[in-house]
C-alpha cells in the first residue's frame, strides 16, 4: 500500500478506535454518573440504551447515505457531530440532557462508521490488500474497546466528565487529519433518481422498534415487548413493499441473494450476542459477587484485547493460507470453547482459573471479527459498499442488544434470592446463552465451508 493509503487507513482506524473507546469508557463511568447526577437505575440504563438505539436504528440508513451523498462528506460531517455532542454530554447537569446527547452521538456513529468502512473497501483493491486493511481496522476497533475499559476507569476516578471530554480531543485530531488525508471524490451521480424517503423512514423505524424491544425486554411486561416487536415487523413488511417498487431503493433486495453476505450477517449477529452477553455477566460476577473495583475489573478484562495485536498480525497469515471461511469457523469454535470453560465458575475462582476463557475469547474475536467484515463486503458492487457495511454493523449492534437483554433476562429469572449462592446460580444460567449463540453461529459457518469459493470469501 502507498503512503497515502496507509495515511487514510490510519485516520479511519482512529475513528473506529474512537467509537470503541467512547462506549467502553462510559460503561465503567456509569456508577460515578449516577451518584453525581442523582439518576435512578432506570434512567441510568437509558444513558446506554439511547446510544444503542441511535447507533443500531440509523446504521442501515447511514450506510446508504454514504453511497448516495459521498463517503468522505458523510464521514467528516458526522465525525464533527460526534465531536460536538460528546462534548455536550460532558456538560450535562441533568440526566435527560445526557440521554439526548448520547442518542445523537449514537446516530452520528451510525452514519460515520459505515462511511469509514466503505472508504476502505473502495480505496483498496479486493484481495490481500483490502483484507490486510480490514483486519488492521477490525483490530483497532477491538483495541479501542479494550483500552477504553482501563482509561475509563482512570478518568472516572478523576471526574466522570472527562469520559466525554477525552473523545472530543481525539475526534478533533482525527477530523483535522481526515481533512488533509482522505482524498476528495466526486459526489455520486444519482441520475435524477429520488431518495427513497419512504424506505428510509420504515426501515429506520422498524430497527428502532426492534432494538427498543430487546433493550427494554427485562424492564416491561411481555405484552409490551410482543407489541413492540409486532409493530417493528409490520414496518419491515412495509419497507419490503416499498423497496420492491422504488426506482431507487434504499436497499436493493437482490443484495440478499449473496449467500456469503447473508451468512456473515447472521453469524455476526450471533457472535456479537455471545461476545457482549458473556462480558456483561463476567463483569457482574467480578463486581457484584467478588466485590472487585471498576479498575480491577477493567484490568482483568483487558486480556481480551489481545485481538488488537493478533488481528493485523496473525489473522492475515491465516486467511491467506486457509481462507476466510475456515478462519471464521475456527474463531467461532474457540468462542464456544471460551464460554464452555467459564460455565463451572465458582464463587472463589482465582484469576488464573478465569484466564483461559478470557484469552481464548480474545483469540476467537481476532479470528472471527475481521474475516466476517471481509466476507460481508467482498463481491459487492462499489455503489453498494456503504449499505453492505451498514447491514453488517446493524447485525453486530442488534446482536449485542439481543445478547445483553437475553443474559439479563435469564440471570434475573434464575436468581432466587440475594445470597452469593443464588447470585452464582443466576450467573451460571445466564452463561449458557452466549454458549448457545456461539454454537449456532458455528453451525451456520459450517455451510460456508462447503460453498463454492469458500476458501476465499464465505463463512
């Protein structure tokens, strides 16, 4: 790759690192925020849920916007919005102000992230060069989350507002560098075709409702969850009807004839569900049952961040030798093994007993995440790269919400009392959920091993 190409990749990696570190830092700062702003548990949960709703709900629209209005333009504009509202979150004096800021920040990330991914997939030639770039990119994303766990703990110990101000500084540096390095490109020619406003409204509304239903499943009656899901599915049906007749559809339905894209999205959804659900339960176990501090928990979990080192170093060599399908399959098998090893967790487990699960999970992430990104965008026409990235990140985000909600529901249902033994029973029951998700993803990936061209590009 040329020096300019490496510079562009550096900027885009900085943006995805920013998104990862932003989420992770907020996770560990929530107790400090609640104490300072006097927020209830329900309102505090909305600080996280608002970001998830904005991010997951608008991701597909964000991906298509990059294709329609220009990838560089969308990336720069929404990076500036991300910067602005992250800073406003740091000045919040009321809980609702913080929730609004987080929702808009999530929307900004939903437009910025697929735009950045599509810049990579259209700037680097399909094959080893693009694969290397995407694996470096995915490793950086993982690194942001891992580093954010520790940095967030340190900043929250000083003042939780720095959890919002620090991303402002980083995003400003990325914005200035992006203006200089990302090359200008002509605005896409839509040949006078109208923007698919009806498709945009219905699919965004559908995703918002489904993510909302998953996020709130453990806090409301089942009838409300069912009603919300039904409304979301009705909007999806309306979206499909609109796309069939639209002269310029938001998502060309024919894109789903690409079996590799469909498999990678389903496997990615299940993988994200297991990955985030597992981490959530482990954090509860360490902090609630073992009484570990936020910083102790952060340092314990950071070993998962080994994927930031392995993704750009080991994974490209494995992909070149075995192909994406086999590497993804290996990653999903390792994820299943990681979750299975943690199932017999005890109340007095040493860190040495936990370490195998955590290190194996880091290796699993490095093998699965990057190659899934490659498969989901490979063979897709340049004018649809944004929507392909939006589909994948929507799957990841919805999977994360589904995994978190599911493990929380099982944990609550299986915890009979407040004693340590009861808590442990709840954690063990909830840990079955990530294992089931990983095994399901593994089964889906098996079909890709026997598909035509699987050595190169299918799951």
